[in-house]
């Protein structure tokens, strides 16, 4: 087997594991899973064990009786229906907006949303089973669906989206047990497994679409200080849930600076994990240096 064939047979991240070790090649994935599961458990220990650290859900919560957090997407739907939110809800929305303007809107999808656990598992299994092809939908479809949820709210006078929202359904299913909620979650899983890679989160979810609008101005970004060290292994593309965001920064398309500024980047950090050349790192959109490091210089720095 020649070198190219051997390289193609390796799973994404294999070179990074060999170069950096397993833990370093999975650091951000481990932190992300810890965040998602930890946040989910904070909501569940109350109804499960009577330990009310956090009351509510990801739409609206009250932590330790002092910290209100409210989903700005839910607030927008409420306003469309003609409902006037309470002062505490407005404070909660302000806190959430400030947080995601700092860390990136789509960070909600990769670091908080529990449905991402379901879709990531579906896509992991899809890769292991070697399932290829599937339906083709534009990634802009999610913005049309976002618009339709607002139209539905205005037409019905209710937050109609909450009847189908998989995030809310997952919470209900974990608290109240088997029921219609699980049918929605299973449907999302099967759709991503058999119909389309990253189908729900990457093409249809209006929640992700909304948070990407917040992410247009976010501070935290993935930077590429060593992009000239890239060896075109394509591992970053293989693991990225929004593959279209990488190429402009990595290949300096139209003179693009070495920073991913696309609002749909989820800041998941998997590109950092799987890159054996340490091309990627977390940074800010305001970093002053746009210089890249050549492969030789990069090797010397290691």
C-alpha cells in the first residue's frame, strides 16, 4: 500500500494522535461533551433528585435563585405573538446575548445544545458504517425555516415552534419518560444517519440559524496562525460540522486573513484537535497579526 493509500485509510485525527497523543487530540471534544452533559444534568437533578440548582430549561432558567437566563430566539417569537416579556426575562436575554457575542453564537450548538449529542452520534455512526450520499439541501434552508417559525408565531398567536423543538422535546422525554417527544428525537437521529450528513444541525435547525446571526459579530474565533504548515490531509474538513467555513481562511481565498469569520462556525474545536500540524487555535477576531508560519518555521517552533 503506497503512502497516499495508507493516508486515505486512516481515520480523521489518526496523525494527530500519533503526533500529540490521544488526550491532546481529543481535548476540545472532551471539554465540549463535559459542557453539554454537565449543563443537561444541572437541569435534570432538580426533577430527578429534588436538587434545584437550576430551575427551568434552555428556553428560560433561574440559577440558584439569582441568575436569570432566557433564550433570545424565544423572546423574539413572543414579541411576534404580541406578548410583552417580564423584566426578568429581558435581563436574562441581555445576559445570554452578551455571552454569545463574546464566545460565538453557534457555540450554543456545539457546547450547550443536548441534541448535538444525538446528531454527532448519528454522524459518527454514519461514518463508521460507511454510509455515503443522501439528500441535498442548501444550508440556507435553515434560515427559511427560521422565518417560517416567526410567521407561524404571528399567525397563531402562540410560540408554535415549541411544539416541535427537539431541544424542548429531549428535556421533556428525559423528565417524563417515553412519549411523543422521543419520536422527534429518534426522527432527528435517523435523518442524520440515513438521509443527510449533518442534516438537522447543519441544514434545517432554526435555532442554529438564529444563533449564527448573533455569531456574525462574535469575538472568539478559530485562527490559523500556522496555515502554511497545512499538509492538505483534509482531517479538519472531515470532522467539521460546517465544512464550508474552513476553506476561505485555510486557503487564503481572495486574500482572506487566517481567521474563520463565517458566522456558522460552531467553535467546536475539532479542527484544532485533529490537526497534527497545529494549524488551528482559538483566538479573537481582533488579533493584530495576520502573518502565517511556514512549515519549516512551524516545525522549528515545536
